[in-house]
C-alpha cells in the first residue's frame, strides 16, 4: 500500500464519525414510523464514498462554511433510496451482507421509506437555497432512476451491446458519483472549469466503480460481498464480463450460449459452468482492465485542482476503486 | 348549479387542453422506456385539480410570464407518482376505473416509473431557479410520503383517534393541495400575506377533499368511482365514517365491532353489514358535514385575494369539493 492510499484510508476513518453523525441527525428528525427502516438501511455500513467525494472536492477548493457533512450526506440518502427500490426489483435477500430492508419490513414500507429518503435528500439540498445544487440533484435523481429502468428492460435481452451496457451503468451509478464531486465544487463556489473537471472525474470514476463491481460479482465470494457468486448472470443481467466472454466464442457457440442465458429456467449447474468459464478465461480481469481506461480519464481531470492534500487523496481514490475486493 | 359553479366547470374545460399539452410535452421528453407507464398513469383522466389551483392563484395575483402550465403540472406529476406507489401498497386493481399501472407493468417498473415522475416534478421546479418553489415542493414530497407511511402503520389499528386520522389525511392529501395554491402565489410574486392565505385555503380544502373522498368510499358505486363500496373498511382503514360509527356504539358493542374490524379474516357478509350500518345511520353524511367546517376556513382565507374572477372560481371550487359524487 503506497503512502497516498494509506492517507486516504486514514482520512476515511477520521471523517466517517462526522459524516455518520450528520446522517444520524437527519434520520432522528424523520417521522417516528420511518426511522426503523431508514436507520436499518443507513446503518448497513456503506463506504460513504459519495459524501467523501463532496468533502474532498469542497476542501480542495478552500471551502469556507459549516454543515458540509449534512450537504454531503444528501447524496448518500439518495443512493440508499435507490438501493431500497433496487433490492425490491432484484428480489435481493441480502444487502452488504445484511438482510435487505424489504425482507424485514415488507415491500410497501420499503417503497415508501425509499420515497422518504429521496425526499430527505431533496429537502437537505433545498435548505441551501442554492439553485445550482438543486438543479444538480434533480438531474441526478432523474438519471439514476432512468438508468435503473434501462437495466430492468435489458434483463434477459441478449442483444444488449457494449455501448448500451455502458449507458446503463452510467445512469444507474456514475451520474450520482459525478454529482457528489460537483456538489463539492458548487458548495465551495469553485470556477466553471473546476466544475467541469469534477464532473469528468466523477463520471469516469463512477463508470469504473461499476465495472469493478460487475467484475467482483464473478470473483468475490458471498462471505465477502454478501452476494452469491455470479448473481448478475443468474438474474439475467448481461454485464461486461459476460459480454466479453460471449464475444470470444465462435458464432455458433455464441448463439447457443446466448439462448441459454436468456432462459429463466437454465439449470444452476450450467450457470455455474458459464460463471467458471467467464472467470477462468480472464473476463473478470479484462473488465478491470477496461475500468483502468476510465480511471485514466478521471486522473487527468484532476489537473483542474490546485496542488493540495485532497488532490492527492482523490488520486488515491482511483487506486481504491481499481483494487477493491468487496 | 349556480353561476360561479358553471363558470368553474367552463374554466376547467377551457384550461384542460393547455395543461394536458404541458403534461404530454414532459412525458414525451422522458426516456423511451418510462413513457408507456408514465403515459398510462397521466392519461387516466385525473381532474387536474392541483394544476388548476396553481393557475387560479397565480392569475388572481396578476401573474405575468409564460409556461405557467408546465410549473402547474409539476405537482400533478408528484401526485401521480404517489398514486403509483400507493396502488402497490393497497394492492389496488383499479385506479379511476382503469387497471392500476402495476397490474399491467409489474411492481418493479411501476416503482421506478413512480421515481421518475417524482424526479420529473422536482426537475421542472428546479428549472425555475426559484428557491421558494424548490423548498415548497421538497417539503410537499416529504409530507406526502410521511402521511402515506402513517396511513399504512394505522391499518387494522383500532386505537386510531380522530386527531390521528386528520393528521394522516393532512399528510397524504392536504399538503400537496396546499402546495399547489402556494405555487401560484410564489410564481406570481405575491405577498407573504397572500402566501399565508393560499396555504390556509389549500390545507383546509385538501382536508375537506379527503373527508369527502372517505365519505364517497361508503356511498359511491364501483361503476362511478372505479372502486368497490366500503373498500377502506375492507382494507382495514379506520376513516372518519367508521370512527364516527364506532363512537356511536355502546362501549361493549364498540369493543366487539372494533375487534372484528382488526381481523383480516372478517367475513365479507359481516363487512357488508357494517358498511350498510355506517351509511344507514348517516355517518357518511356526517363526514361531509365535518368537511364543511374545513371549507368554511378555506372560504375565509380567500379574503387575502383581490376581488376578481379567479377568487370567485376558487369559491366555486369549495362547492365542487363538497358536492362531488365521484
């Protein structure tokens, strides 16, 4: 582990209590009935990647003000709201190794608690009276919801192209991470140039983050990630490792395997075999390589920031995204 | 039908095409995949009560500007988003006499399309760069979602008080109607006094609207409202007609009937009998009487407006809410 990476880990540890305290304050102010569901989801130990990005960009641009943690937490609430609705969609039993909210509280309270967290994210931003932040979060909500709908529509659709796959992950994951970076610049009153740089950094970091996530789905054991191995394939999702594997097959074999994968009744043993082939032939690793090219773009975008500790930490964030194993 | 009421009907007919055109423009700009679900819900022929309230308040205060219909439509999108999530909750098959969205498109696409409509409402308001509007809609989203959660939590809970019932309907219905009125004043740049008056009007109109809705649930045939008679009772909801009926019973009988009503397996024939008692003993009518007292407050609040056609039409709106039969 190099020095910047160690510093980033130390920064996460140092900042987490204040971020979590801001989150807890907002949860405590929610109506009594929503608190248990909201607290369950927010306590589930996310990495708080999005709030951290807001903090780092704001500080890199000499943010002077208070309550930055609360603003930074808004996109974490939005992120959690989408996870709650998403787990219902995926019919997922686990989230970060803990039971998904809807398996404990039922679908309806989870849908509505997701709505409340979304409303809370929105309200925190509205409190700032800053139209640039309002505009940013309203677009982020729209793009994230759109990305998720595209993802559902693509389930068991074998004709999905690599470009469509990138469009889906950009929508469902990258725009929110882009917005977290943009939030920091807007809060600090940074220049248009800094804002464009932050957006480019966040968008590419977000795409890479999801690419690595989709690679981990094939390689990371359930006891680490809390999810079954090859879960995406079993749910009919054609993510990049699988798309690359299919591209590598001779045309006749590709047609047969593709047909198998669109069949909701494909035997689990055959599913296991394809998962093993995808990993064994290095397509999870090739997906990480693809992430690298986006991370290069993210790294270049950091040039808009002045030399400072936070810039170094954002550089280390790139390494974190690439090397994480859960 | 008096003259003002006739004028209100004529105004609805005259304004509807422009409101519906603004709604259609926004739907057409949504991502292709969301459009069918969104269009299904938005085409289902709502009364467009909320956009109309925004228009009337803005014009009463000499609104000068364009695109008022688009702003006015934002709360209709928010309203529809809550209906979509709500119908999943109620497991409702029909909405305004047509199949509920989730029965055609499935739960997940409906949850996500609801998210998109909520995001759209938000985004339309963000476009105005007006923090007062942003703050207003963000609170409306929060209060509406909270009211719905309170409503679920109260299902088959016999100990609900009349005050709690009013709190629920204020949250789930009245705040959004209040916001529609407030939107008009803010858009027109009206005074603080006008804004307070508009809020008081909207809040009380909204509470009365829901009281009449809950009375209609006991008296309006399915072929008129699109819902089964006494549906609220069957779903375990203690609305005012039922609360008044229970209050009228001797203590021992009240205890027995209350216990029956909290039983999810209560026989439909016994349900029919209680519905008939509630109506036969005049408690739907008494609920309408209760609505009248809120409408009196709404009527008084109109004093903040200058004498004008719109003020007269808002007065007629009060009559519409009280006398509607579907």
